[in-house]
């Protein structure tokens, strides 16, 4: 069967640097740091003091107070982003075959804030006293379920749970679902809200988080002084659409999705495979799926978490996959601005990658001061660049050895 073309026709996001695509993209171009002191709970007795929080978001005003009371924060963020994406796409429900419209929304952890709150209530009042909404609030698939219910999408509805790779897996899986003829429209992306004491304590005990108290020197991907990632929260939702379907309704198109790779290191529960072997193979799969040579790629939105092992292994992986071309590409990490959004990271970064192609501007890796010989790439330090980017790749590498990469192409009729 002939593979169908898939395009991006709508996008929505809430994240630490903006509560819409326009606001977030302008902030990314300006190199805004969205990281600051944690305000969501008392940090006085905790080692980690900084995070990338969503700011000034009126979810109740968008979704309704009653609905928000029945959703964990991660689902609220997903629905707010989905609402923007759907409005942006111009899709009209009454004109859609809803059986051919689906949802894939990732969350690495799900309703972690609700878990903590319910446990405290249970200890104080007895566990039979917890809310009847606790279970539907905490399960990771519920953001996807809420989105399908809200828009009446009756096709495949699922949740990818592959840790930090989940958002990219969701976009890639949705791309394949449309390309292979199973749907015309897919809402896809990821949502996460793990800035909660239990989650933060767990990551701190793993030595995964930066304990820096300087927002400008906390999330510093590829810098020799990097000391761990900074937790972020938010959501990114994209509308993917079969090209002829989009063309028939004269939809605006941000970019074309042309390739996807997914694999597993099968090596360790948290550490990447030596030399980034799994990530290298994953990028090669994505390039092969897109039918392009490595030297066709102009830019990589890197996973770039600001942990010692990730950044050096991802650099090695890029050298393995791209050879001599690795030094000619721009490779930046927008996590320097947003922190790490776990299961939402790849989705938000897919949006930034699409905007890079559309706008001809590559966002910077901000906060970069001390070069690391193990990260010898053009990381677009501190200031973004105008550039004619025609093909871009976005990487996500998750705990458990999960790897995902998508390839996007600048839209041209």
C-alpha cells in the first residue's frame, strides 16, 4: 500500500516559557529561561529548589471549575493545550468522520500530585475516605481519554508510557497511524505535572536532578558544569492530518512529518547504552524511514537533558549516525529554557522543531558557558540564529532505554 503524506495542521502548548504556541515560540527565540524557585509546595526541607513551572494559567477559565476538580493537573494541562491545537487547526467536528479521528497522548508518570494528596488524606481520615475520582485522576491514559471525550474522536485512543521518550513516541505513532491508512486526523503529544514532593524526592534520591540554586546555571545542556536535569511541567499537543484531507479543507500547514524511529537500548533502567548506541540506531531508523541521507538534516532538537551521561552519549550517537556531517549541523536543547517535561518533552520539542522549520529560526541552548570536549557539537550557544532549515530531527531518550526520533520537513506545496 502506498504510504500517505502526513502534515501538522494545529498545535497547542502550555510550558514553563509560555501558555500558547505564539508566546512559547517568541520566548524560545528570545532565549527566555523558564526556570525558577518552586512555588507549588514547601521546599525548605528539600535539596532541589528549582523547577520549570507553568505560570499564570487559568485552567478553570478555559475548561470549567467543575471539570478541573475531576482532573489531575497533568490532564488539565493536556486539555488546555488540546483546546488551542484544535482551534488552531480549524477542524469542524460536524465535518469529520469521527471514527477516523484518534488520540495518542503520553504521560510518563500520570497523576502524581493526586497520588500524594490522596495518600495524605487517607492517612489522616482513612483510605475509604478518598475521592471517587482518585483513580480516574491518576491513571496515565486519562488525558487521552478526556481529549477523545471532549472532541468526540472515536478512533484509536491510547497513551504511550515510555518515560522521557513518550511525547515523541506519541507523535511518531500517530504519524504512522495516519500514514498507513488507519485515520485521517490524530491529536497527539504529551502532558506531565510531576513537580510534587514525592516525585521530586524520588528523582533527587537518584541523583538525577540539579541541586543548583541559580536558575541560569541549573539546566545547562552540553556545558561541562552540568549537574542534572531540572524538572519541568506542561503539555504539547499537535494535530496531525493526512495531506489530502488537509488540502481539501484548505488547512494551513506548519510542517510535514516524514520519518520516525523507535527502539530500545535493552541495557539499563536509567543509563544510556555505551556510546549512545541505541540513540544512534534510532536516529538511523528515522532517517531510513524518511528516505533521506544523513547530510540532508540541517538541525537537531536534542534530548539534551543536562545530565552528564545523556549529553555525552547523545553527542556520541550523533557522531555515529551523521559522521562528518555532525559538525556541520546545528544541535540545540530547548530544555535549557523549559527544563525537562518528561513524557511531554518530546511533544513540546516537536512544536519547537516545527516552528524552527516554519520560521527559519533555530532556538539557542541558553546558559552555555563551559565547553565540554565530550559534547563537541554546534550547540547554538546562548543566542538563536536565523537559518533556512529544510529538514530537522527531534530526539527523545528515556529511562528504560526507550529511544524515539522524528524527522520533520519544511512545508512546501
